[in-house]
């Protein structure tokens, strides 16, 4: 039987944590349940201890910091990560675990299917779709819900995941890491409920959405530098070309270059464009070597087959 660890990152979830722990006990009776508190100032810890969970702490604020700590601390065969807000369907987790084991996957994501319209704030729903589509385009993989907080992982995924994000960008990093390394993953539809009365989301639509967008750009730069710097080179080239064309036309008509500073700027932009492209080529070689080392570390761990 596989050793299963349930990881619950928490910040001020006193209204819901007891329910989440109880549900995990009911549907995953043989799992070890860990609650990682992230500086809560309510009774989250008290209720988690009362319900019999193993409570640990991460003082650096942010979900990404908590996930990094959880992945480093806990040793198991299969890891279940779920938010402590009672919005995810715990009864679906045994099926997600079965899929992970039977299909020998590294990550199974619970795709949120809203039970009622109020489950999502409008900004959260549209933001998730836009961000998911951006990653889908750049990494050429069809995604449904990149930001889901319900995921099941293999040991080899957890122990080789770098975890660089600090906050709610962590789900983006989890997804991009798997896609860029072509790890076997799957999305499975699960129910998604509204938060109970008195429970509030800590996710800021615009602030955290901006951070996630920035994280996507940085991770694409890190994982696919040739694509990233080629796009940068193309933009610079187009700007430089648009500046230089009038100068060439004027030179052809008059034989003079009266706007000399503009000509220098156009030349500089063209040089920058070619430099950006060659930077992409060099970094692409570096990233391939980095991924090969990561692959070697990944293969040290056994698969999930029973």
C-alpha cells in the first residue's frame, strides 16, 4: 500500500479547516494529514490540532514558501495538496490517486467544476482563463485549470520540483515545470464549492493576477529562452525597422541624413535585436543541460505503480 501524505497549506482558515481534515480522514483513512500554518492569527492551529492533524509551521509569508517547506519536509509515496478553504471535493481524491497510480503519472490536477455561479468571483474566473490560455499557447499543451489548488503528485515530482515562487504563483510554477519537462500529467474534473459563510479568499484578483502573469513571463524565459528572446528580438527589430525606413527614404531622395541621432538609434536597435536572438541561442543550450541534470535526478525515484 502506498504511503499517502495530505498537505494542507493554511492561513486564517478557522471556519473551514476542521471540515477539510474530517473529510480527509473519511475518504483517506490511511493517509497522514499535515497542516502547515502560515502565520495565522485566528484559531486555525487550535482547530487543526483538535481534529488530529499534524501541525507544522512556515514563517515566511506566502503559499509558495509553504509549498517549498512541505515538499522538503515530508517523505511519502504519493502527495495530495489541497487548500484548507473547504471549496474542493475531497471525495474525488481517491479517484485522483487511483489515476495517478494506474496511469503512472507525476501530477493529477483537479479541474474545478462550479456547483453554483458564486463559487468564483468574476475576476478570478476570467483571469484564470486568460492566464491558462497564455501558458497553453507558449507551451503547446491544452489546459483547463492551471490555478487549481487540488493536486496529487508522485514522489519523484515533489522531490525534484525547485519551488521558486513565494505566493499564489506557485500553481503556475507547478504546471509550467511539468509541461516544460514533458512529465506525464492529467487534468480530471472535480466539484468546486462556494466558501462557507464567514470564510474569505486571500487571493487578490489584480495584485496576485499581476504576479502570476509576471511569473509566467519569467518561467517561460527560464524554460524556453530561445522562444522568449526571439520574440524580444522580433519586437526590437520591428521598432528599429519602423524608425529606419523613413531615414532610408529621405536619404534616397536627398542623399542626406539630417536626423542623425535617429539613425544611430535605429542602428542600435538592430544590433540589440541580433544580440537578443543570440542570447536566446546560448541560454537555450544552457537550459537543455540543466534539464538533463534535472532528468537524471528525477529518474532516481521509483514510479507510482503498485
